[in-house]
C-alpha cells in the first residue's frame, strides 16, 4: 500500500447426533465412514469461572446431558437435548480444575486447606473476589498456595479420566479425557483444548498456563507426551478474540520468526481449529473479506476479562490464516495453517443449547433468563446479546469409537456448524464425472477418485480440479439455501480469495452483472419469532469445476453451507419478553456449516520446497548482520538512523519469506505498523483511531546504541540498520532475534 504525503502527514499526527448413513460402502477400501456429531469444548462446575457464574453441574451431569438425559441448568429449570450427541468431552480449565468447587465443602481434602476458606462463594461480592483471586494467580503464573500440590492435581486429573471412562459406550457414545489450556496474555484468547486418545495413556497431570502461556511451550510438552506413548492433539479456539495473536505471520510471542520448524510443530500438534462457538464466528471478518456478502456474521467485538480495546482483526480469523499459510508455502516452503475445522459450544453451563429457539444461556446464572440475556448491561466485559447460541462439531468416521473419531480429527475429515446438525461432504480430484452423484455408490467413487476434506489434491493430471460437494439439512432445523466453495490462491506473491455459489435451492440464477446469487426468500415473521420451511432444499449437491484454476498457484478450497433465514435467539427472547429485538444484533440468522479445506500445491513447488527446506530453517531471520558485514555493508549510527526514519514511512520486506509490512516513525518517538503482508491493519481512514485493529496501536520507539528500539507489527524489536550499496536493511544482530527486513521504499 503506497503512502501519499498527505496520508503520511495525517498518520504522523496520529502517532504523535445420530450417524448419517449414506451409500458409501467400499468393497476395496476401509469400512464406510458415517457422520457423527459431538462436543469438543464444554465446561462444568469444575471450571473455576463456571462455578463462580453459578454452575453447579459436575462432569458426570455434563456427560449425562450430552447423551440425552435431562439435568438442572444454572437457572434452576430442567434442560434436555432434542437428540443425543454421538461423542463429547468435558474440557474444564486445567488451572485449579475442580478446586474452587471443592473448596466449598470443608469435608473434602481440598476444603480442609487453609486457603479454601478464602474461596467460599456466598454472594456476588464473594463471586467477584474469588474470581479476581484465581484470575490474578493465573495471569501472574503464581499458583495459589496449597493448590499446586502435585498429589491433589493428579488425583483430580485421574477423576477426569475415570468419568470419561464411566460414560464411554463404544458404538453409541464416545468420550475422551480432555481439558482446556487457558492462556490469555493481556486479555487475548490463546486457549487450546487438549484431547487424549486413550485414558490409559495419559500423563500424571495436565500442562497448564501456570506452567507457560506460550503455545510453543505447550507444543513441546505435547511432543514429549507423544514420545512417552500418550497420543494427544490440541484444538485452537476463539481466534476471533485473540487480538491478532492466534495466527501470526512474522514472529511468535517471544519475537522468534515464524519458520519451517514452527509450521511443522504447530501442525503436528494442532490439526484442528474452532470456527464457531458461543463467543462468535472465527471464519472471517467483513474488513478481511469485503466482497463476501455473508462475512458479517456473529462478529464479537470484545476481548476477554472486560478489556476495553477493540480486538485486532489481522491474525484473528481462519480464512486469512489459510491465505497467509499458502502465501508462506509459496514463498518459503512451509505452511503453519494447514488445519481442519470443528465447531463447539464453550458453554459454561455443562449443558449447551445448540439451537436458537431453545437458547437458555451459556454463562451460569449471569444469562439464565431472557431478561438477563437481553440486558444492555455487560457481564464480564461482554454484551450478552452478542453471544451466539453455540457451535457443533462433525466428523466422518468408520465407527463411533475413540480410535475412529480421534483418527478423523488427525486426518481433518471434520466440519463445524453453528449449531444445526447439517451433514456435508467435500471431495477433490481431477477426473470426477459430472454425473457421479447420480450413482448409488457415489461416495465410494469419490473416495477412490480423490481426497476428502482435510486432504491434499493428488498431483495434477489434466485440466482443472473438480470438487464433489453434498449437504443434507438437519431434520430438526431449517432448509438449506445454498452451498458455496470458498477459494484462496496466491498470485504474484499475494493471496486472494473468492466465494463461488455452486449449488442452491429454487430457480434462482446468478446475476450476470454482479456475479451474485439473489437472496432466497425470507419467511421469518419477526414479531412472532417464526419461520416456515416453505422455501429451501433438504439436500443440495453438485460436481463443480474451478473455472479460474491456475496450475502454478497454491490454493485451498472449502465448502460453506447456508440455511434459509431463521429467527436469532435474541428474537425468540424478545417475543418472550413482549419487546422488540435488540438493534445491535440482527433479528434473523442464516445458520451454516464449514468444511475443512482441500489444498492444492503445484508439483514444481513441492520439489522446490524440498530443496529449500534446510536453508530456510538454517536462516530463519533471512539475511543476517554477520552476512551483511562480510559483504561490506555499513552500519548506520544514531544520527544517520534518525535522519533516515524520523517522520518517514518505511515499506519493509521480510528477507526470509518476503512478507511485507509498512511502518511509520513519528518525529515524537511514536510509531505505528500500517500493513502486514500487504494487508491493511485496521486503520481504515486517515485519523480513524476507533478501529484499533492495527498489529501495533501507536507505540514508543527510541534510537540509541546504533539501534531502533521499539516494535514492528506489535512485537518488541531492537534493530541495527545497515546500508549495502543502494539498499537499507533492518536486522537483529542475533539470528534468533526475529525476522530481518529490507527497506523497499522510504517516503
């Protein structure tokens, strides 16, 4: 992005289920894979925050609820699923798991501890005091005295595994030993859910954010568990409120460069990410996908813990991560964002609703009635009206067992929904016949002729890739509006995206001028909070060929399935209260499902990646200070640096992977990063500070000891400045210090 003199001047001023059985028997391959729906993110009274919110249901009750039994919600009424789930896992926060709840009973081992008396919750004042005590301990990494006793921690973790075993019914209801690692540096969500394949092969205790808040330390621990024979994986979640930290492109939390080693370790440990849950949508954002008419969906604009700053958009959403990943693959031969998708609830009630017309809250007594949910008063920093009802995960697996479902997680044959049990399949290949879906054994043919969601297209054979996509509505939900294919690709070093409508209900036609499919009829009666299934389809399917395929371009493809419009949960609550729906959220919603992608890598790029893998790993920061010195570069002193950068806008290119940034250095000692990889960071107009989505809001810098000491892209940086011929470089003197940049232009 070019910075005009006028714009630069202004900026310088600124910085002053039931299995879905399909005909898929495979005589020459593995057993048929069926659809199973389940929960991968659920809290009970054993999570300290859920207990303080008023939830009293135990992990036992959560499993009973998910398998179809009625339990008591925090509001005092009975709740029950319309249809049992196929699998579930309780993922209580590992930090002080069960301890706050057990502190309330003086007869328990934990309740007898001296500190337990200080954690008894009798009223609202106690709730705030106890919550503050626990959160402060977690943020500071200083355990509460007595609660760090290894024997106590190990005993509770044993109970987690034992409870999962108690409710495991292979073939009918599958459970896993799991927990949530709750890292939240500066109120940014970096949480992961940790899932073990086998309760008999687990560690003595979980790795928690008290051990480390750095995801790479977690991955190191997970690698160690796997070496010890404990099969395990992590699911990243809530990227939308990570404040730009979930999907970095330049450096990690400690300023280390994103490189091949980072990519390999991340994908080895985190094959999945959560696309939808009660805290909103993490697929994409309107500012990231301005041409996507369905991008403005369940956007939550708040951070954890009541932080008042606006979350950073870049680095927080999945589609952008996919785009950045293939761009990094094209430039450097590695992709840290080749993950699949799931949906989940993150309910803190031990009982998720999953449905808009049956939503009873997700955060204990704080939102247990329509009046509480519809209040404009914020709870924990959140406007409860902006919460979503829940998400739900789907897998294609051979059986409803731990082994089969865990394997589906690993190969990423998964999808996420916003609550409804929409079934969806996606296959990619080169020679699928247009009439393939007419055959009774089309699923078998699709597996034989290509790869399912989560896979890589086989080497190019001829023409453009073809995709088989099929969707079936939830019998208890709305009809389907359309299926879309979301494509991302790389051209001339930059990533792009396009959304194709490929199958839809009714006789609509794509408008030749706009390229858009007209909206389906909206049958919602807002006053009555009702809709009819008189429009839409129960099934949609097609074999689609990419009309814009470039054989030399890295790409990804995933399917998005939309239901017809239905009332949002706030509209149902408004009707119950005899009030108008709130104006700050839509009155209607189009529920949806998202598949894991299928990736395409050019054949020549695959060969090149093998050749450059070792050099990239060896010079993760790009051109180094030592190399520049050997080549006769001159290191600038403080006066020369000051003359070079102050009052200027610098366009930078990472010398390791080519990713671009733009940074303005003000004359008053403040700087701001404007772009990352050619993307605007969130300052949409000159002087607009309301959208503080930049990788770095205005931050301080100084020039001393022949260095620029400050930050780039929101991360600490101490950079020496070198001149080699007509080029300027900003580099760390230590190769491990972070990425090094070449100055492309100065204005």
